[in-house]
């Protein structure tokens, strides 16, 4: 087995929208949302809970303390707190 060369390194330079997650709760069943949905409760009290589909929840496995991240193209993702806080600085 040969040693693999180190992968190229990148620095993040994009802007995203994000909220730190206080808690995650499963929503009441809704026949209009296949598989159901989950409520992402933000740490910041001035923001209302955000609804994500069950498929999104399974794909991203979010946990409290991490961040719901929305990219410029509208794609929503989850980032663990350490990775997010190491890579992003709040824009005032």
C-alpha cells in the first residue's frame, strides 16, 4: 500500500446565513409533508423555529449546539459548532 499525498487545502471565503441550534423537536404528523418534519429551535430568541423535512433531518443529522446553514443558492445544511465557529465570523 502506498502513502497518499496530502489533499489540497482550501480557505473558506463565502458568506452564509446561519442560526445556532438550541433544540430540535419532531413536528406533529402532517399529511402534506411526506415523512413528516422537524422544528429547528434557534438559540437567538428573536427568531422563530424553522421547519425542515424528515429527509433533510436524516441526511444532515443535526444536533443542538450546531448551526443550520443556508447558502447563497438556498441550499440548507448543518454544521457542527466547532467547524462552523472555526471557519466563519459574524458580519455586523
